[in-house]
């Protein structure tokens, strides 16, 4: 036998063996292999679908997370604004209260000063009156030491009374 020119019998038996092998492979090997390939294809497709769902869910979570961050920022800004308004209000109230207290203190001080002034003027008038009386008394005592001066003073005062 020649390998270059195979005989009819060799080709016949090779074809029959090949067909027999195909039938046996088809019956026992192809169905399980195709089933495994099909099963593997389905599991890969299922994994891809799950990955796509997970990707969409991650995008939704990112969007929700971003939305929550934005809401948190807005809430923080609102709280800061409210705190600043409260601070301004407290400062304003404290300033008003301080102004009222200082006005009250100034009014009380002015009243006290006025009262002290009146008391000082009254005391000064009393002292001036007392000194005036003492001075007049000393002057009169000096003028009226002798009898002649007394008579002269009495005459002068009588003349004033008569003229009126």
C-alpha cells in the first residue's frame, strides 16, 4: 500500500469509521458539550445582565448620594444662615439692652447731679446768708459802738421812713 494512492477499501473503511465516530460523538459527546456550552453561554449572559443591573444600581446610588450631598449642603447652608441671623439678633438685642441701661444710668446720674447741685446751691445760700448776717452784725456792732453813731444811724433810718 501506498500512502499517496490509497486504495478504495482504505477510503471506504475510513469513511465508515468516521461516520460511526460522528454518530457516537453526536449521541454521547455533542449533546453534553453543546448543553455545557449553552449553559455556560446562559450563565455568562446572566452574569452580564447582573453586571448591567449592578451598574445601573450603582449609577442610581451615585445619583441618590449626590442628591443627599446636595440636600445636606443646602441644610448646612440654611443652618449657618439661621445661626448668623440669630447671632445678629442677639447682638442687636444686647446692644439695645446696653443702650437702655446706659440711658437709665445717665438719667439717674443726671438726676443725682441735679439733686446734688440743688443741695449745694441751697447750702451755699444758707452759708452766704449766715455770713451776711455775721458780717452785718459785726458792721453794726462797729458802727454802733458809740452813742453818737447810734443816734446818727437812727436819724438816717427815720428820714428814709418819712420820705417813703
